[in-house]
């Protein structure tokens, strides 16, 4: 049912529907309702208003020239009852430009209401920018998605800005008229539309901090010793802690096997007892890790392997109707996850490991507990699906309660909707190794699951093995750094030569990137996996050696689908938008050759950039200024596994910061502020003590450097590169002072 409002019946409508106006007076509720937005038309200002949870979420101000207004009632706008999808539309008698204002909660992002497709960049963001062509807003706090289509529009505001009540506001101009403008309103979007039913951001949000660390697994497998862990701690504290590394995570190999090794003890006792090669025990090794200024992390698993223990403890296991314990793939014996079993065998060891000082917990094999264990019991008629889910959820709840809310918790592996709201990070791919099949999987699954990034959890593509071919390692590290994933390394110490250490330094810490697109999981192409080449069995004793691969082999692993041979098939093109106070706004274009990429033009529209704006382009890994571009960017061929990272900054009429050698973000890490005033460009820079980095400045035509002055650092002007517009990029070498501190803050002033 549509309502048409004209001048004559305006007063009558106000008298007939006072309850719609009164909706504006309701108070917001903590859990937003799964209900439609209510409409109200303010005749005096000709403003169409839709309210939801005490916010005027949509306000459309319609000039008199638009004539009569037709719009959809709030109460009849539901076109799908579950999940609730409300379709709002607006039709005007005559075409006119209208101002549209959105008011959302304090935690809202500009978000495309669909996933990127082939030739379209996957979009992410740091900050709260409003991006050209991104036709949606996602209110994270309320789990509310609003999208629109059917008219030309553009943002008036270039970022979401807070109002006096702390709500975030975005404004745009829309060309409305006789053609229908459609707004799609989806309350509790991730929870009901995407079926992550435990997603309740009004109750709990995952920890969003960047994570950087080193894991023992692919470095030493089960052959690791306490000395290996402490040697690594000393090494990384010296070489990478100043750049942002924090965690040393002990993986499988510290415990005695078969677990629980003592058939008379509990599972908890087994995890708390370390093998002989770890003589200091948990508390001792944590204290030693902390002594180097690092934080300790620990791995544990839901698997049970000891036959003798299983025979003596059947009351805690899932057994068949004859009383024999069930066997699950990758699990062997299956904890029944009843309350008494969890209290005896899970809570104590999680709690004690927390008391020992671990701050990062990785719980492994839980997908096997659920699918190869509890659901095997469903298959045999021993449990219902609801019972299996409840028991699995309780397993995770008890673990979270035991390690306390402050601890960081990684769920490994597989995206299980039951872990949402409890775990902070989720491993989104199978085991990664220094071969192309594993690393390709890291790149592609990071793209496939990007719609969850910092909404449901932090994405973990698994540890990165930098002993792989250098270009492959550079691609995966660049991807994780820019997309803000969980950044974990795993190689033996002798693999970290200076070239690879320098690569890692330029990629840490990862950004706090959040997705800028959403929609259902894309499953129309293969999940790339090493199992095709290596089978399912992985020896625990020996880490994988680095492997090479031909283009043809890579294509066979990837499979065939209609867009696989496009210039930029899905997963190969990214556009990360950064909007940071005191620094400015820029975009980082990432091209990743998950398959070999041809020379091509990348349209600015595909990157959610304005095609009519001039951008200054800089290639990070080549440290090369590419000049001023508009409309499209010429991009080179990329071989399998290679990447290209280009910063695009709107060209200004005065000098500005362009790029640096410090961080792949160019530069959201070391640059703290920039200011142009009275012919001077003033930069505040944080750098690692005793290091030298290059900072690139762009000077438009007519500007020449007259003086460079450093405070707390030394600076020297290096080479310059001219562009076709008559400007130039100027390299300035900045050296930070030697100090016992990790980092130093300095000021750089360039006079023109």
C-alpha cells in the first residue's frame, strides 16, 4: 500500500495518524527489535521520516518542486516475513534533488550491501569514510543493514560524523522523481539474514585489536622444546617487537601423548602437565616470555587419544547404545560436553592456564568435535541436532568463562556460527604451509570471508610461512597487513634472513581494517586446499619444506569457473580506504595474483573512487612514483603469487605526504599527523630507534623545497621524480636516533 501526500490532505493525515508521530518519543532498547521502521511525514518541512529504535534513521527532505509524494507505509512494507526485509520506496511527481540524512548508532560503517564480483575490488576501510558508489550503511551495534538503489546519488558528507547524542550521521543528495527509489531495510542482518544467530553486538563485541605473533607449529611441529620457544622469544623481542610483534604462541607439542597420558587423571591434568623438554612448566615459561617484554599464548585441542583412558572414563564420552565409545575423525574419542564433563575436564585447565599468565588461547579441532563427534551421535540417534548444538555451545561458553573476558581467544578451525559472540578470532582456512596450494588458500579465503572481518570476529588465515618463495610470502603478508587479519608467523629461526625480516617489518602491525561490503558467502568457486596435493595425513614430526608450482598446476587447483580468466577475477583486486584524523584520506589498491594477472586498466569506479578526481599513485614494493592518474590506472602483468600495492591520494594544490618505506599501508603506522601552513609541510613521525626510512613528499608545479628541518630525527633530501603535470615526488631520508627505547617520535618540517 502506498500513500500519496499532497497539500490538501496534509492536515487530515496528521489528525488520522498521530500514533506515527508518537513513535519518535519512544526510548531505544538495548536489543533492537526485529520490526519495520515507522513512517512519518512532516508537512511543514516536507520531510519523510522513518524511525527505528528511537532514531530517525532515514530523513528525506523533498523540495516543493517535487510535487506530490508517494511512499510506502511502515506497517505494510514487509515483503518477506523471515528474515524480516522491509522495502521502502519513494516516488515524486516531478524530478528534483533531495537531501537524505541517515542517523545510525555510534558504531556504523558505510557498507556495500553485496559482495564484490569479478573485476570489482573487494572494499575495506580504516576509519568511517563515506565512499563513492557504496550504497549502504551497516549499523554494527544494532545489526541493521540499509541499502538503496534506483536513482543517481552522491555523498554530501565525506565521512560518518557524530551528532550531539553520539549517533553517527551521513548525508547524501539523491535525484528523485517519477522513477521509484527503493530502500531495503534489514533489521538484525547478520543474526537472521545470514543466520549467525549468536551475533548479539549489543551484548558483546570481539576484541578488534591487531594481533602479531609467532607460532611454534610450522616451525618445529611436535619436536619443539622449551629452548626453541625461548630462543624464538629472544630473537623476536630483538628484531620485531619494536615494530609491533607481541605474542609467542606455543602450539601442539608441549603436552605428553597420548592425551590424557595418565588413564587415572583428568583431561585438565593432562594439559597442565608439560613434557620433559619443557622443564619450567607453564608458569615458568610464561614468566620467561614476559621477561623479554612479550606475551604468551597457548594451544589446546578438543581431541582425546588415549585408549586406556577412554576405557576407564566412558561416563564422560559419547558412547553408542552398547556402551562403546564412539570414534570421530580427527578426534578419536569424543567428550560428551555435558555440564559435569565440562566442569571436570575443561574448565580447570583453561582456568589454570589463565592463572599461569597466558593471554592468548587457541582452541583447536572444535569443528571435528561438532561435526565428526557430536553430530555423529545425531546420526546414530543418540542426540538431537538441538542437543548437539547446545552442548557444543556450552563447551565454548565454559572455555570463555574460564580464561576470562580479557584473554584473546582464537577458534580453530572453520567458521562455526556457534563460536560467534564468544571467540575473538576465527581461523578461516585449513592448515597453511610454505607451498602455493596453502598460500593461495590463504589469499582466496581471506577474500571469501571478508564480510565477517571485525563484524563477527577477526579473520585468521592461519600462520604465514615466510620460507616460501619470497614473492608468495610478500603477497600473503601484504594481504594480512592491509586487511587487518590475525598476523602469525611460523618458521624456524634460521629461515628469517635479513631480507625476510625487512619484509615482515614493513607489514606489521596489521591495520584495524573492517569490511566495507557484506552479503552471503560466495561458494561458486573452489575452496583451494593443499589436500589435493598432499592428501589428508600430515606428519606431526616434520614441518613442510617450501614448494614451487607451475601456472598450470595452480590453475588445476583453482578449478574452472566463468570469470576465472578475467583481468581481475574474484580475490585478486582490493581497495582499502583509510580516513585517519590528522593524517588525511587515501586508498590502497592491492592486486594479488591468485592466478597470473594480465596487463590491464583498473577503473577508479571499480575501486569505489571518483573517476573525475586526480590521484597521485605510488607503488610501495617498488618504491616508485607512478604519477598523477584520473579515471583509470594502467597496471602491469603479475606472475603467479606476486602482488602490487599502490597508494592513491587525491592530488592537492599544495605539497603533501605521499608515501613511505616503513609500512605497506603508506602510512597509517608511522605518520601521526601532517599539516600545511604558511609554506611549510609539518609531519609528526614515529619510528623505530636506530633505523632509516624514506618518506616521499609530493610538490605540485611551482613548489620547490627550500629547507628541511628535523626535530628528534635527522633528515636528508634525496632523489626526486617528476610527473607529467609539472609536479614531483621528493624522497627524504629520515633517521631516528639510537636509544634504549623501541620507538621515538620526531617532527619533520619541509619548507617550500
